[in-house]
C-alpha cells in the first residue's frame, strides 16, 4: 500500500509526540519527507518474524569469522 | 628545514620522537598558520594557544627524561567541537549548547591523550552535526581552503578545512550521513569512517545512536591508521563496542596484491561530473597496476537503503532533541529546526521496520558483493559547490538539496560499513575530488592498506592550498 504523508498526519504525530511545530509547518514537512516515505513503502519488507533490530549485529559479527 | 606544520601525523610524531623537531616548534608552527588562515576559512571555534604551548613544553621535558607517553607523543591536534573534554566548553555548533561545560571526557579524546596527543583547540561544525554543507547560521560558515566561496562539506566542516590548510595534522570528525567523508572529498584530505562498533562514541555528541561513528580526517591513510590504532576497541561506556576487535596494524600494511575491488554498475556511477568520472577511471588503473583485481558489482537498490537510513536518522535525531524542541525551539538555526521537525512525520512502525530491515539489508549487500574486498566509488558526483548555491536554509527545497549532496553517503551508514575517502584528483578549477573505498564489516585495515598503497603511487594527497 503506498504511503501518502499528509499535513494532517504530520500534525497528529507531532501532537502525539508532544512536540510543537512551527505554525503552518505541516505542509512543508509532508512535502520534505514524502519522497523518502514513498520509497521506503515500496520496499518488499517481508522478513522472518524473528528478525529484530539487533539481528544486524549478528550479520555484521559473522564477518569476523570469515 | 621543512615547515613542521606541513608534516603528516606520522612524520610529525616520528620527528618529535627522534628529536628532529620539538613539540614546541611544531605547536608554534601550527599556531602561526592558524593565525593566518583563521580569518579566511573560520575553521576553529576556539584556539587554546597558551594551554597548547604549556603542554608542548611539558611533552618536550618528558621526552628529554626518556618518558614518551605513546605513539603520538607531543603532537598537537584539534577536533570537532562535539568531543567532550571534562571542564571545557563543547558548543556543538549551536546556540542551544551555549555555556555547556562538558562533565566528562570522550573516550576517543582520552585514548588520543593516552597516546600522547596534545590539544590545539576546537574545530567548527554544522549545528549539532546535522548538515552536509558546512553552513552555520549561528557561528558563520566555515570556508573551503581551496576556494573560500565554496563549501567545506559537513558536518565536520572545521576538521576538513583545518587538515587541508595544515592547521592540525589530523582531526576527529563524526559520520552519521557522510560528515567525515564529505569534508574529506570537498577539502582534499583523507577521511576514515570506521565499521560501526569499532570506535566508542561515549561522551561525544549523539545525533543518531544507530548510525553515528567516530573517526579521523588526516593527510594520509597511514595517518588515519595511526589514529585508528589509538581509538578503536571495546569501551565499557559504549556497549556497541563490546567484542570489537583490536586494531591489526599488520593487516593495515598488507600488500594490495590479490585484493578484489568491486566497481558498482549503477547508482554510484550515475550522472557523474566528467572530472569525477575521470578520477575514478584513473584510480582504477592505479589499483590494477598495484595488483588488485577489478570486477563489476550489482549492488542491491541503494535508493531503498538510503530511504531506510534517512528514516532512522530523522527519527533518532528528533528523539534526541525532543526535550529542547519543546522548550527552546527558537534557539535552533532554521534549517536544523526544520530537519528535526521532519523526523516527526514518521510513525513508530516505519522507524522500527527500517531498523529491522538493517540486518537483512546487510546480508543482501554481502551476498551481492560475494568475495569483493573493497568497493571503490566516488564520494560525490561533483566537486565542492559554492556556499551561495547551496545556501538553501529552511526553504521548501532544502531537504531535496541535502539529499542530493549526501546521495553516495547514506547506504554506508545504514549498513555500518567502514569507508575511507582518499584524494584522487582535481577538477579543472582545481577543486579536490575524493573517492571512497568501502569495505566489508570489520575490514577497516584493508581500506588503510589499499589507501596507503594508492597514496604511495599518487600525489593528490600532497597538494596544499595557498593562502589567498
């Protein structure tokens, strides 16, 4: 499903984070991050359920045995 | 004799050890150059001349007693103003940190001091290390010593400019999205971004705890290896370094014969300026002559990797700064404030998916490169643009402009790979061109070996800008 970053979504996440943004900044932020969010959404992220952020270290450290 | 300020780190340390040059002579020579260059390039935020002179005299006395502290005994260095030294200011390029006095010394600085290095002062940087050009609206811009109308690259702007102008033999920078490699490329010096987890980040300013890395800019790969030997290794204050291998000085001096070098078939070679493309071809010819085997590699889609990197960086930077964004937002420069606000647009699930994908993404990268030891790629598609042309400030196109400059940087940070930028040519206008040697995880020493061999047969790293 494509990712459409809207000013309304930006305003909602900022409010949830309790971080005030500059007046009228929602549209600028949505425009700035839109291409990155869309590119990321297009990646096939089908990963085994067991993968977690620290799995990176396992892959990285395997090189030490190479 | 040669001006001591021109000596590489290795030669300066050797000259002091053999008493060919005193620490005091070297320190005075560097201070003299700083005095001349600082009004032109604004590379320092603080020069600690009196303390440096006192420390140099003490280092000379210690050497006379036969008690050299370590391999960098008596060599004065300056570092990016984000490495904390207990009791000293660390402004981090921002009004927000005005008046901040560091409560502890960063591990990297402590290790350099244990190796005998002294301190000349603190170097300029982009605000909170969050800017790839070197612009700083609060403290003024650092300028490129090759052409003061051009950017230094950032965020380690002062580190790149100061090493290029021979104001310090080496300097620590930091690299979260290219902040060591870009200034190395734009200023014509050698810059080393270590494998994530090899160098402690303790008591250095954080930007993104996943992507940050600490490393040096210096004249040569051998100089970077000297710094790496001092600062790599486990540190209880930074758990990501647990189990990190010690520096292997022998491996860093191996012959490049038999190494396999990969050249990407896309992304890093797309839309290059002619001078950059020519520098890449010339470097590959040198590597062939040195006995390396050159092969083409099809890397996984780097735009996807870069997108994941951008999400991780944006969210972690915003999380670090959230308390100040709630209370002191007006004290940030407009571009950094905007970029920090951008991090609010991503959801928690997006961020964690970007983090989860890091391991599989590294596995895919390693599968794609097979037995390749080092990938050689440009650091940027172009030489240093002007400060005016990149003065995008907080405008609507700022994020796109920033991403264009950092295009070849972000995948390396996301994948946690080591990289070494070496000067490899110059444009027709005389601006430096750097190439990045990208290694396998923990293959840092091979990068140094290849970089040193390249610098043995080329002289791009010996070019020095002249004072305008």
